[in-house]
């Protein structure tokens, strides 16, 4: 077995993180408040062209707060893309609301805008509109927002963008993280940039950001003693972690370009294998560019010489990490019995998909190891 493990998407630090962290130590701002937190929020808001940003302890916490500040609670429905990580859906349960999962479209793998539009029309007629819709920008590809935003606006439903996997992407000239009433980002260790762990809530509505910041710091009323009129949370990002995030933001464009290069090289080196295709993108739309956070392949069982699981095990035997596509939320035991709108698209993408090592620091020689194994198992002549 080869000694060095190849990870799916490991952290990739730039040149400035350590000196920024040292500055946090030197100034004794080792707390969930401080100048790096403020600067990280300002710099991210400027980068994404949104009015406000609130740095938080995780992407999941950011989504939790996004639901709270949009007034979602028990008895409300929240519609959510089914093909996603559980961090998109668990916050619906945290606030006591009822999830309804929506199928993917094949063009972007994200929320199917036709299903959402039709579903909202039907729900409006039945007098049972959802309180919010969570759209996900999967694997670095933004959802198709033009029709999604139009459908949500027609019915006055809050759109919340889970851009955890898509920082650095654009859709029709606008950055991922700038859509909907609120958006969230994640800086977990496997995301395109990391703070070790962390997240952010973004909105053009400054009052929503103020409320999120208030709730994230235990909801302290303006009084000299600790007084509380609402249930708050301890969700703020550490100033030390924000220092890492500021350094990472400086290299975001390089990280996006590196992941896109890797993807192009995979396409080149794996071309012509029977039954193998790559996740689609919307890059043909003007001003639209995905990040290729992860390179994902699909294997058509009719033509492919191996299943995704056989490939995953073959890679693992060579100390290479790969991962199935997210198992849809409507198929998760924990969400059994929840409503689902759609057909079998998300399920098929899950059954046929495999995420390949995609870290921006992946060397060509390690990528070649992946390619050799895949070609060995998939080549029609073999
Ligand atoms: C990573 C991720 C999250 C959650 O982010 P954390 O910072 O890990 O809590 C939410 N949604 C999606 C789609 C993700 O990939």
C-alpha cells in the first residue's frame, strides 16, 4: 500500500494565516469577538457584494439562525433540496418545523425549479405555503436561481441559500452566497476555504444580520446586568479562527482555479471510458462559473465496467479517499415519513455517483494514482 494517504478535500493553507493568528495572540484577542471577526465579516461581505455578514461557529449554526430570524417555528413547513449534506436539513428539525424534500434537476443537480414553481402554486391553492425554501449549491455549482427566485417572490416565500460548497462560484454575474433573503457559508476543514471550523450568515437585510448577531451572542438585552427576553445561542466564531479565514479569503481565487484545473485534468485523463460521465455545470450561462468543489463522476450501470462502490473500495485499498454522492435526505432513516416532491433523480445521482479526490493541493502525481486505478477498473479493453 502506498504510504501517503490522498484525502478527498483536505485543508490548504495560504501564506498569511499564521501571521494573522499570531497577531490575534499578540493582541490577546483570543475570544469569540475581536478585530479579525469584524474584518472577516467586512471582507466577505465586500467580496460577495452583500450588505451584511455574521461570522458563526459553523455553517449548520448559520442555517439554524437563518431559520430563526425568518420566523420559522413549529407548525411551519420548510422545503429543502433532498440531495445534500444533513447540515442543510437538520436545522429544520432544530426549530421544530416540518421538512419537505424536493428532487433535483439533471442540469445542475440542485433544486428542480419546475417542481418548486408547480409545488408552490399547488401549496398556495391549498393554503399551505412553506415558510422558507432552502436551496443548496451542490459541489460548487449554484442552483438555477432565476426561476427559483421568481417562484419564491411570486408567493412571498423566503429563499435561503446554502452556499456551503460554493464560495467563489457565480451565477449570472452574481456570487454564490448573495442569493435569497439569507445565505450561509461553511468554513469546515473540507470546504474550499477553512477556518478549521466555522460558518457565516449573509444578507442584504442589515436588520436580519443584526438580529442574527444578537441571537448568536446569547440574546443579551441592553441592560447593565445579564437580561434576556429571548432564547439565544452561543454561535459566534472565535477571533483566532476568523484570522485563519481572512488569510484563506486572500487565496480563494487560486483555490477555485486549482479545483477547476483538477476537474479539467480528470475529464481529459478519464475521457472515453464506457459509462463514465461527469457532474454537469451551468457554465454556459452568461456570468456563471462553478467552483468544482468536488469532482463527481457518474457511472451508468448499463455500460460501466465497475460500480461506484467497487471503485471506492479499489481506491481505498491504495490509501485514497473517495466518497459516494450525498445520500438524499428523503432516503435517510432519520427523515423517514417526511414528504417528498419529485421522482427518482436525486436517488439515481446518489446510486451512480462517486466524489473523487479534489483538494486544491492535490499533486498531479497523486491525481495520476487515482486516474490509473479508475482506468484499470473501467477501461473497456481491460
Ligand atoms: C458543509 C455543509 C454544511 C454545514 O457546514 P458546517 O460548517 O460543517 O456545519 C451545510 N450544507 C452543506 C451543503 C454542506 O456541504
